[in-house]
């Protein structure tokens, strides 16, 4: 995974590395470092380092690190985040999260959100969460993420209809209907459908119409819906639905997010939450 060496913000070249806790052992990994903002590159070969209760000292770099966090932050370069290895991105995310909770954050909020957004898009287990309660809304909700397979099928469907409508407009009806009147009607109807279908296809390609899915907050069954943003400027839409298993009314609140989406840097994708709506039966004794 790649990231940008982070003293204050996540740049396009390199990020600070990450540490990983596995059972009672912590390890660090990486391959290179960036010396200063305008300095050259110093190749640093690091390997998994076991930490013991007797103290820790890095023997693979020249920074005299006294803590694994310092070594990871200054000695490891994981490269550009948009082409980084997934395992390295997860290591960096865990290190940044631990550093934040310890009171010494190594990434800015925007950089951390970019990494988390990328992990959500890649469906990493580190950022997946089950149904949970909202103290503010007093209801149960779960996460909804982009369904890439259904979005691809939606784009394929509109593409197929566009080709069919164009073929209908380009050909004449055979037999008795072969006349200038019906040929003109062919073109008018075919081009009308072709224009409508290509507009729908454009909405899918621009991200204005996407498929999202998640777990039902009530029963845990996978549910999905199609989010339709009215325009490119719209960043949020609400869709009411119902779980096909428990019949619980659901409210999808989907938001457009910008993040590092492979292979597009700063690409748009949809992410949101699924809220379980209360019904009258919930308040009956």
C-alpha cells in the first residue's frame, strides 16, 4: 500500500507507515523513507520487529527511535495511497487510529477520512460495522455501501437498451409497413428512446444513480436499493424502503463521498446509513 509521509498532512507521494497488533505482539513493516520535503530518498529495509516488555529499540534505521510509533512514522514509506497495497493501508489505518486514541495523532482528519473512505470502498473488515443504536435518534441503524456489481449491471442494462433503440431507429420495418411514413416514425421513436436511455446511462457513469446495500438493522438480512441523485450538485438523498425478510420500514440516507477510489484519485462514490423506522406496534404494551 502506498501513502504519503505524514508530518501534518497526507501528500500525493508517501504516507507514514503503520503498526499492527497481533495477539500480544506488535509488528511494523515498510520499505523506504522520504528525507525532508525536498530531500532525496533513502532506502530502508525493515522487517517485522517483535516488541517485548523489556523495551524496544529500532536496529534498522539511523533515527534512534525509542518507540515503535516513532519508527513507523519516520522510517517507513508506503508510497502513493491511490496505488497502495491493501494490507499496508490497513496497517496505516490501525496505527493512525491507535495514535489518535493515545492523544498523539499522526494524520489530519481529512487524511484519516480518505484512508477510511478507501477501506470502505474496498470492503475492508477493519471499517465494517454491524447494526447499532443511535442515542440521538433513538433508533437502530447500520452502514450502507456502494454495490459495485449491481451498479455495473445497471450500467449494462441501460447500455443494452441504448443499442437496441438505436438499431430500431436505424432500420426500416419490413413488409407492408415499409413506407416513408413508418420509416420516419421508426426514426422518431427510436431516437427518442435512445436519448432517454443514454441519459440514464450517463447518470450511472457520473455517479448520480448508484446501487447501495447493507444489513437490515432489525434482522440483519442484506437489503439494497438504488439511490438517485437529482443532479451532480446534490450530495445526499433519502430513499424509503422495506426489508423483504422482516418487513420493517427502512430509510436509506445516502451521501456522495470523495475519496481515493481505485483507479480514480478523488473519485466520487456513495456511502450512507440504513435507519430502522419506528411503527405503531413498537409502542404498544
